[in-house]
C-alpha cells in the first residue's frame, strides 16, 4: 500500500481521486445520452467533489507530480468542459432550437470546448506541480462548469430561453481565457 503515498506512483491516493472524477464524468456523459439529466448532474457534482479533494490530498501528502497535473487537467476537461457543454446541447439546444440557431449553438459549443481546452493547456504550461497561486487569471473550468449548470437550471425552470443560454455560454467561454482575477479557494 506504499504506492498510495508515493509521489512517483501513477496510482497514488491523489490520482485515485482524479480517476474517480474521470469515472463520474464518463458516467455522466452516458446518462446525458439517455436523457437522464438529473443523474448526469449528480455524477458531475460527484466528480467535482473528487476534483477538490485530489488537489488537497496531493498537497497534504506531497504527492504532486507532472503525471498528476496532466491527469487532473484531463479530468477537468471531461467533467468541467465536455460534460456541461454536452448536457446543454442535448437538454437545451437539441430540443429548443432549429435551423440557423442550432448552427449558432453548435459554433458556440465548439467555441466553449476550445476555450476550456486552451485554458487547461495554458494552465499546465505555466504551473509547476504542487504550486498554488493566490489568484487564477481567467475563470477556472470548474467555476465555468458551475456557471453553465446555473444557466442550464434557469432554462430548465423556464426562466431563460435557449437563445439567452447560447449568449451566456459564449460569455462564460470567453471568461475562461480572460484577464479576470478569481481567488483560489
């Protein structure tokens, strides 16, 4: 069991938490394809909880390494970029838009995915393993996902129309790579 607390192990405790995040993201994707949005959202939030703890465990037990940094970004891309975009596309755009608007929704969705991927790559290039800055520059992908969940909920409760969801997704996508300062928790 020494591998759990060995920073050079790919299966250390922090990375195992990240693997649970990835598993939750994959399962959420499956449930979105089944139009079971409630369960998909629960799984995405479970993935988010494991994302919080993987970093805390890595810092507490000095398990940070380059593999873990890359693995965490992959998990973030799946759980906090692809899953919320896929959910909104399936639950909002596919049922509420057509014609030109579905094309615009598709372009905005692709823009968000590319923005999220760019943010994570930029973060990895400019961060050392185990290093934590006081502020993020740009909205972190987990916060972007939370904002997208809120946008989804306002549509689900018929507060916002699909066209406003498209606009808000574009704004949140832009914020991922902006110069907005967000305090690190």
